[in-house]
C-alpha cells in the first residue's frame, strides 16, 4: 500500500471550476486520491490530520520568480521584513534573526522592502539597528541600487571594503550601493549559497508556496545566473533528497549574435522538459536577447530567428514584456512565426504586461498564448513605471492567466502581499495605485493555483486539488475567504500553519497533530 495521508474536518477549497469546498481529502503515493466530505482510510497504516475547521488551499505556485538567485544574497536574508509595517516591527524581525544567526555574521535585506512601508516613512536608524543587533553587521537596501541603511558594524565593515557610508549609516542610492553589494557578494561562497537557498525554501514553504517557476535572471552584483554553476545548489538538494519545494526552471538566453550560437547551443544540448516531479527544465525565458535589445522599436531582425528556433524545437517560452510598446512589438514577431508554427500548442506566455490595452489582449487571445500577470508594482518604485497590471480586464477575457511575484530583487517574494495588491489595488504604503483593475479574493487565489500547470504543460499534475494531481496544499493561519474576520490589510499577514508537498509535511507550525486513524 502506498503512503496514505488523510486530512479531515477542514474547509478545503479545491479551486475547481465550481469553486468546490469539501471537508476532507486523501493523498496516496504523493497524489490526491479522494476528495469529498466522507473520505475514509483505505489501509491500516493511514495517517490522519484533524484540521479542526481550518481553511485549506492548493499549494501556491509562483509562476515567475527569481528564486535561485536569492541563494546568492550575502549574509542571512531577512525576508520577513516584507511584512513589517513599522520600525518597531522591523526591529523585531532583525532581533529574531540576530538571535539565531552566528555572532558576527551579516544580516541583510535586498529587495522586497521600502522605507515608505513603515508608518514612520524611514529606515530604522543606525542607533536602532545597533540596539537590535549589537553583535551582527546589518545592511538593508531597496535593491542593489539602494539607498541602503547600516548599523555601526556594517558601516565600518563596508568602509573597510571601500564603500562610502555616511555617519548616519546611509549608503546613497546609485553606484556606491552597487559597490556595497558587489563587495559583500564577493565574500559569499558555495556553502553560504547552499545555506541561503535552504533558508529561502523554508520561507516559501512557510507561506504556503509549494512550487516556483525560476526565471534565472541577475544575481545581486549584476551578472546573469551562471549556467555552469548557478543551478548546482538546487540540484545538490534534489540529489540528496533535501528539496521539499518543486522547482520549474526557465533558462534565460542573452543572444547578441545574429548567428545565434548561444541559443543553438542551449537548444542542441538541453533536453526539453527534462527532469522529475521535483525539478524540471520547463522552457526558455524570460529573455532571448539582452534587455537593451529587446526594448528596441523595432526589434533586431535576429530576434525573429531566435524566437522561431525556439518554436520549431517545441519549447515553452516566457518573455518579459513590461511596456505596452514592447508587448505590441513582440506580438508582431510572434504573429509572423504563428503562420508556420502554431504557438497555441507551445504554451508561450507574455510576462508582466503592465498597462496592456484591450487591442493587445485580443491579439494575445487570437494567438492562443497565456499571460503571466504579476504583482511586482506593489512596491511602487519600479524603474520607469509603465503602469499597473490590468488584472480585471485579463481575468474577464478568459485567456489563460497566471500569477507571480517577480521577486526578489525588485519585488517582494511573499505571495500574500502580492494577493493583497491584486485584491485592493494598494501598494506597500497603502496608496491606491490600481483602482480599476482589482479582482476578488477568490480570483486572486485562482491565478496562483488552478491554471499554473498550463504554463509548464503539466495541467494534469499541477494546479488545484483534484484526484490524480500532486498532493500539494497549505493549511492557512487565517480564513482568507472570510472578509469579516480577515480584513484586506490582514491578508498580508497570512501564513501557512501546515504545508504539504507530495503528501509529506514540509512545514509545520505545530498546531496540528498527525496520528494513526
């Protein structure tokens, strides 16, 4: 008999087409085996969890996140600062990290935070950071461009590395801040990368995220994820059976040569959609050519050759498309390719799509591509802001729509602040920035669950709770669907009390007991 786990007496939102809510499910061999209100054990060794009325959702899937590069963040990353909304709350996070991190090691935050998220509208001061972590250097920064804030130990440490830091502990926005992260990252070895990767996995699971679509991308010092070594930590964890999070890899290509040597090497020497249920190569993205080229109007001629090669080889492809002009220009090329290779069969998607208009959306629908509509404008300081995602318009169109964070350098990685933004239209400081395109709580959760398997051609396995799909779910700390008990602001503080991947408990806050039937 396969391993059998039953969860009973809950409010289990399956996210099926009827939005069914049931009280119990069973998982056998890592997949959902039965769903309903009267699920019973089939074998004598079945394990049982009494949910005591708790709210359960499918495991959240972030379909666009730069997850692996968080392993390169120097020091001990303090991701929980994303949901600290006062200086006092931020200092509590820092104190807790200082309590567990070895004395003298750096505590850091890169991306996911803004001084304006704190009610005081400022970073913690140098003196406050000194008090919170007297034995650790502390460095906080909006991104690798800053501005940043330090305590006394970090100020002295950075000055020794040649980085200018003010007496108040502030590293000014710009080249000096990049220098700070360059210097710190240069001291970050493989063991630190492995530790930091496991730390971020733990954070994701504690939020109910059970699968991430990794988009490669830049590491903090500005280079691209090294294709020769950048994936080693996640592969090591997989081989050692220490990887409790599903990872879907989208491999970036930065082709500059019209002969396409880099792209063709990738296509010729990488097995398409190769891997297992834990780690799988899913596609190409979010780049085919460097950003400075992919924003050109018109696109360089060889972009069409590159995209056509990806299509002819049958690869899934996600393309970063921020501005409306970029969206229109890439669609022009895709429409030409579609004359000979039907893109609807390839599960290509347009990513981000801020400021998309109805005409452009209709063109995407006609092509049969999907849209990854992401909540990174929540932080409100994206360079050259091109607008906000038109969630409501995209949702109402019926196109395949997935949700993601675009974390973690320029965006938060916590899925609940992403859902908060989609539901309220408000940013990190509570300012309304997307008033006409909000969606319901149910719709926001849907785009993070049910359709996500489409984007990696795993619809039969991934997304939602249904018999035969991966046995991945999260038992929430609060009832997300109860607007009387959980205010919009409270959404940002939801966590997972119990996260299950493939029928195994991978995060446990200690509120439930696993017992034999």
